[in-house]
C-alpha cells in the first residue's frame, strides 16, 4: 500500500485485521490515523498530519496540490522524483473530503447525526453583539421591536454589498463529475436556489453614461467561456465579516438580478 506522509511517499506492506468481528479495512485505517483514498479496496492512504499540513500550506502559502505533492516526491527521491508513485489526483479528492470533515467538526457536527442546514458551516461576525451567542440578555430585557423600552437598537446590524470582478471561473470540462460537498451550507448561496432565482427574475440591461464604467460594461459583454464573471456578497459594515449564505457568482457583471439574492 502507498502511504503518503509529511516525510514523503512510502510503499509499505499493511495487513488489516481479519477476525470475524473485525471492522472494515477503511474504518480500521481511520482509527489508526490514515485516510484511505478509496473505501472498498484501499491501495493508497494519507496520514492525518499530511492532510492538515497541506490545508495549512494551501491557506497561508497558497501552495497548490500539484506543487505540494511534487515536494513530497522530491523529499522521497531527490534524484528520481518521477519514479515515486503519482497520487496527485487522490490528494485532490481526499483533501476536499478532509476539509469538509474538519468544517463539520469545527461547527459542532462531529458527533451529531443531523445534517447541517443553510449557512450553518459558517460563522457570522464575532465582534457584532448577538443575543444568546456572544451577549447575555438580562431577564427584564425584551428584544421586541414594538416595545419602546426594548434595547434592540443595540443589536442592530449594518450591512454592505460589494463584488470582485476579477474572480472569473471557467466552465468545468466535465460538469457531470462535479460533486458539491457543502452546497449552500457556508457563505455561498445554494446553487439550485440561485438558478431558480435567475430563471424567474427579469434581466434589466443598463446603459452607462460614464466612460469605461466597468460594472455596467461587463454586464453587457458576452462571456461564453466563463461560468461566472465575478463574485459578490454581503458583509458586516462595521467589521467587514461576510454574512453566511449571502455570496453569489456574478453571471454578467453586477446585475440587479444577481444582487437581489444576498440582499434578500
């Protein structure tokens, strides 16, 4: 079996327990700190620490999966790295699964059987006062807006909307192979709800009187090869933290149709 660790790529002989009451091979590997690349007849496994190290390198250093695995191959054999087994595609798939499991754990779903609902795998601004979360409400306080003596004004939230027109994304080569692990569970709006909104909403073509107004000009331009021409969302006006389940992909620049979803 091929074992990928922080120290390199290793080919080791591994035998799982075959006792009558033994667990399946993949569960046995999980309990010993290995993440199998497949679950029926695993031939490749990644250690938990190499997956944590890759996610940290990817987050802080911007290291791609290709470069990271090339480093592991070079560490294994500095003279003949091309002779080291290539498990780049397996790393891509397992890293996504590992990131999803970590997100579930961090947000309290590690030992729960229920499925997260919309936006529950993301946190709202921790600095804004949120009754019952980071602020204790006194027993005599009421959060009813109709109550004149209510201190609800202290917990009023202010939002801003903005977009990034450089975050372009091409159409996938094999869209039928795309697997959504956290569709609508984080900061992005669920794809089915977003597509239904785009299909029902009316598209208004704007004409800018300003010279070279990028937002409007890009909205009127054709982008046949791009799945999205940018990204936009809602953030806390005071601290700049994004709001869960409020970000969408722009289809043609900053259209009013697109920005209606996070605003609502």
